């Protein structure tokens, strides 16, 4: 069974789907691995590193695609890439199946079996495959660093002979995986941190990191589903959150927003008036930019100025820390591949509670109900 790795081609993408240590593990599982020449360079891994790990390095991208039994990627391969693969081959990557299902039609038409890293269920057995959490960890960390780098002040409290420097104030909205990592990083740098989330369980986690948890009276409404994920709130409940956020935004030097609701547009947490109320020199980093944004006026991958306040919405911070982002991602995909390989051969058990739900297309059919619905809407 040949596992192929392409060089990523999206602008700014420096990650690679498999690092050499994962290649060794896959070869130990009796698979063979081929990789496009220079695919690892962004993550500081050379062709020789891959050769030493046992991979074959290939210059011809089309030949690599045609030879792949399983193609692993970070971002979704192009329509042409899908068309160049052999019928029945497997693709494992981030695929954006709920946001852009139509982009997977070429894979469907070519009879490819596609697995989406976004759809890997968050059950205990699949924790080692949870690439969303891995990438959110990297993004949350980097967002705190961006904030520290941008503001015209220091993060820690300093007592010097020239007087006392007060600590920076950071407000984090959404305390999931990315938010908690942003809180932890800002705390390590010495900032005073406040955080808000609609899930009550987040409160304990926020406090355990030394931050203050902001609570809003939402009138006892249901804020999470059975799986522990936030649900879409009513306009009235969202407004209560926004009013509280606007009040705390007035004193913040850095605001990092990470609030998302799986499969829905990101909730709007800061209106223009909240941004206007902020101090000059402050920064808002909206990590929900790719799902519509948490902040009015934020634009994906652009830097916007509003009355001396900077608003950024970087959509791919993991690619700016490519070594560790690739290392974590590579381990996530390798754990998933280990489910698909038996005695060095492909073994697709669609009844498996991780493999089945992660599958998007198989034998010319849409396999995931949510994706099929998103496709009809599109
Ligand atoms: P996410 O990226 O979907 O959302 C980020 C955060 O935004 C969440 O904490 C959510 O509650 C919050 N949010 C949504 N709407 C909001 C609003 N209107 N106002 C304020 N905050 C709002 O979530 P995530 O970071 O991927 O994960 C969230 C949860 O899933 C956490 O409880 C996490 O521990 C859990 N999780 C479980 C596993 C597992 O393996 N069981 C793995 C990863 C995450």
C-alpha cells in the first residue's frame, strides 16, 4: 500500500502532512511512503530526512498522484489532483466538507474515498486523531504572541526603580481549545486575563489557568448540546453576552476571540460600538474569521484599523508555526492511518465508530448526512 504526501500549494501554507518520524512508523506498519520533493522544507525537513526515514522522494507530482493508494494532505487537494488519482484511492486531509462541500464533487465523481480530519468524532478513542484540537492549540498560543507583539506596552507587571509598569489586560472570548491555550500563554507572559464562554464547564478550566471567568445571566437557557459543544444562542442571549463583552473591552489591551458553534456561522460577540469603546493601541485578534468572524469589521487575513484599534483575523496561524503544527498533525493522521491499515493493506471498516463518521465520499456516494445536506443547500 502506497501512502503519498504532496507538497502543499495554498499560499502561506508551510505545514507538511507527514513528518519523518511518522514515516518510520508507517513503514513499520508495512506501508510504503512516497513524498513530493521539498514537501517538508517549510517544516524544516529535507528530502534526505525523508529518505533516511525510508520514504521515496518523487519529483513528478502527477506520477505521485497516480500511484497513491492513500493520499494524505494538510489542506484539501485541488480538483485536478483529485482527477489524477486512481478510482477507489483514499484521501485523508482537512477538506472543509461542511463549508465547501461542492469542492469535493471531483473526488466523488472519481470514486475516491475521502476522510475529513474535521469530521473525526471527538470520542475518547479518537483523541490521538483530533487534529482540530492540535491546530487550535497552536493557533491560541500564536494569537497571544501576536497580541503581545503588537501592543505598545509590555505584558508583565514590573516594579522598577523608574516606577511600576502595570500588567497588560487580555480578554479571551470562547474558552475552548484555542481560547484556553491563549489564556495560558498570556498568563505565562504575565498579563491579567479575563475570559467568557457560554459553556459553564469552561469556567473551572479558565480559573485553573489563573484567569477570571466572566459570567452572564442567560436565564438558564440551554447553551450546550449532549456532546458538550456550544449551541447557537437566541438573539437575546447573544445580546446579553455582547453587552458584557463591550463593558470589559473598554479596559482590554488585547482581545482574542475564538467562539465557534460547530457547523454554524460564528456568533457575533463584538459590535462596532464595542470596538469603538476600546483604548487606542489595543488589538482584537478574531480567530473565527474563516466561519464569519466574532467581531464586526474583521476581515479574514486582513489588518483593519478603527480609531487606533487594530483588528486582525488570521485564518491560518498554525502554518506560522510549521514545525510543531506539522508534528502534531502528522501524529494525528498517522493514528488515523493505523486504523485503515491491516497487515500493510487497506482495510476500510465503515462500521468502525471513527472511520465511518469521518468518511465524506465512498464509491460515488456522499457518506455523511450533514455533508449531503450542506451539499443540497449549496
Ligand atoms: P469550538 O472551536 O467549536 O468553539 C470555541 C469555543 O467557543 C467553545 O468553548 C464554545 O463554547 C465557545 N462559544 C460558542 N458560542 C459562544 C458564544 N456565543 N459566546 C461565548 N463563547 C461561545 O470548540 P473547541 O475548542 O473545538 O471545543 C470545545 C469543547 O469541546 C471543549 O469543551 C473541549 O474540551 C471539548 N473537546 C473535547 C474533545 C474530546 O476529545 N472529547 C476534544 C476537543 C475538544
